[in-house]
């Protein structure tokens, strides 16, 4: 069993065209011996947003703090603390913080 304090996990600033004010932590990953899934924590500062992107695998998201918008090709949906989200394979998506505090969420993806 691997147990970590999330405050001890390295924070990586996400950079690139189409992303702003986002920090990522790989809480549990293949590097820890996880055979199937990676658990990541994202912190999106007010005014920030993740990439508008797609990939061929599902992922699950759990909003831990804050509020914002989950953007898809067809909609902009309000999200907030205590919501769970399924992003299906090949669905274009983006998370936008339009609130006044950090938008914090867990994201589970296959390895």
C-alpha cells in the first residue's frame, strides 16, 4: 500500500498554448507501482483554464473545491464542489475557473 500526504507531492505548472494558471500533481501513478490508473490533482486559479482537448480514453473528475465551467463541443456546464464528472472517450473538454477561489479537482485516467 502506498500512502502519501498530497501536500508533499510535487506541483508542476502546466504550460503551453491553450492553458493558463493550472498546476498539476500526480498523486498516485505508474511510478508508484499503480498498474491501471493514475490519480492527478489539478488546481486552476481564478481566470485559469485547462487545455480544450480530446483523447481516446475516459476519465473521471471529482470537484474538491471552487466552481467553474466544464466546456464541451456542445455546451458549457456549471460545475462546483462535490460534483463528479465522466468525460467519455473522444469528448472535447475543458475546465474553466470563472470563480473567485481555486478550482481544485481530482482526475483519474488509465495508465
